[in-house]
C-alpha cells in the first residue's frame, strides 16, 4: 500500500508477483486500486479520523492478502517521505499535517506491521522514476487524483527496488 499523506491523502494498493519479466509487465499484471481519504486539511481531529480510516484500510487489505496466501513479509507500507522546508525564523505550522499523519498511521499499525516492512522514499525520487506516462503504461494511473497518483508512484518505485 502506498501513501501520499496530507489534508487529502492519496492511498493506492497493488498486489502482484514480482516475477522475472519487465517492470512494465510486472506492474500491469497486478491488481491495482486507489482511494482518497479526507484527513482534515490541518485539523487535528480530522487528521486522527483520516489516520484511523487509512489504518483500517491497511488492516482489511492485510487480512485479504493473508487469506490469499501472501506472507506478511511480502506486505509493504510505502510512505512518501515528507521533508519540511521552513524559512529561518518562521513560526508557521504549514506542512506539519503530513508528518503528523505518518506518525499516526505508523503508530496505529505498529501492532500488525514490522518496521522493516515500511519503506519511505522522497517525493522527488518517486516522481522522477514514475512519470505520468509510465504510470499509464503500467496500469497505475489514478483518474482525477494527483494524491493517489503520488501514492501509486511510491508503489511503483518500491516494486522496482524490490526487484533489484
């Protein structure tokens, strides 16, 4: 499951075999889906509700994947690694929602997911790797949601890393 966390969070999931073929064949032959989750747009209570919804989505998928015979060691949570850039002397809290959400989601899932099964990649790396044209080619295009596309880019990059 890939996450692009923020006021509106993008969630994407992919289930497939890493296989021996090309990355394009691997990704396009898997099962893919996505959803947006309202995470409060900076409101702390909304962030908590959103984090709960995302963790329930992961729990549900984990159960389905386990019933499909997928070992827990093959289930990954891939989170866009958010880097907060603040001007010297600034007291603004803009941009803090993403790291707070990451902490909430990881904290809620600590009981069922090993920290070694969490991957983080900076947005710049996933966006350079998984361009819009590549997402379309791989069958990972999320119609109407840039946030979900960013979550799908995290998945595509992580699948490529696992195949190395």
